[in-house]
């Protein structure tokens, strides 16, 4: 059985009091011993340690970072290294979000090195892929996503790939309120799994968690999560509202049970 995950990507949102308030609300609405789906909270770096304290030993909450650097340490002003994240209890790191690719010029080659850096530090990468609108309109989304996987993941050994979570996030669905339909999500997730199977074998491909991201909301989560190859979600905007995020988690729970 694959691990189901609902991850909240808080992006660059929230001052300290706002983040404290949101975290406390989450603690109130999410049962402490939830085991499935795994809940991964990805706040801005500077709140990670505070959240670890606030969440305490609640088994429900896992911490994720939104990025890490390629090198384990050194003179790289302003960057955060994967071993630093591991040392404060971070278990996941989002790598290759389309906003990082687009606004910070992160290349496929750099993302491959970030994936390596995370794995070396014992952190699971949540590797994002997904096509822009023009590519979808031309019907070339499969080739586009296949290339993203090829360039940044397929240098990994089977054992390493096993540690990776993939998030399919069509760029036209991120922050737009327009989600992929359940059929579009299922088709792409099945395609990603087929590509993984081609390179790593059926068994390994069947064990990889593939999340859908892009305007996941309480109103569409159940339908998206009902798809056979959708193993949960990477949630942006709706993860900033505790009650709505809890509803999304409950929708995923239906799948896990
Ligand atoms: P969204 O963002 O849910 O606000 O569309 C998803 C993401 O960027 O991970």
C-alpha cells in the first residue's frame, strides 16, 4: 500500500503571530494521532523549529521545507542546506516547485543536485513536475513531464527513488482556482507511473506516492483523491485555512481507509 500524504505548502505567507495562530488552529482541528494520510506542513524556513515545538509529539504532523541548497555547507550566503533541515527534524523538502523554476531560474540539472542533497541528508524530496498552459493546449504535457522526470530524477538508483515523492502540479492550475479535472489528474498520474515502471520496474513504480497539486480545495479534494493513481495532495492556498485543510485531510482519509 502506498503512503498517502496531504502536504501544505505555505509558500511565503504569514508573519510570526499569523503562523502561530494557524498552527494552533491546525492542532485544534486535526486529531493528534492521525496516522493516515501523513500530514506534511511546509512553512517558510524560519518557522520550522517553532512549529516543531508547537506540534510536539503529535504523530500527525511532519515537517517539510520548501527548498534546500545543493551543497551540504559552505560560503553560500542566504542558502539553507539539507543537513541543517535534517538536524531540526525536517523529513521532507519540496524540490522543483514551478515557482522556483520560474522565478529563481532553477534548472533541471540544479534540481537533480538538490534531490541528491536532500537524499544524502536523509530527507525525502517532494519533487514537483507539471506543464504550462501552452504545452497542455498543444497536447504535449506527457512528453514535457517525462522530460522533467528524466532530467532530474532518473540518475537515481532504485533505492534512492524509493525515497522520493512526486507531485504533479500543472502550472495552469496553481493558484488559479482552476484545478485539473479528476480525469486529467488520473491520466497524468498513470502516465508518470508508467514512465517510472519503464525505468525502475513495475513493483517500484507501484510503490511511489504521487500527489496532485494545483487549486486543491475542500470542494474538489474527494473527487481528485478518489482517482486510483492520486495518492494525496500538495495544497497551497487552501492549506492556510485550518478548517478547509482539515476537510481536505478528511477527504484523503476516505481513500486511505
Ligand atoms: P495552490 O498551490 O493549491 O494554491 O494552487 C499549490 C502549490 O503551488 O503547491
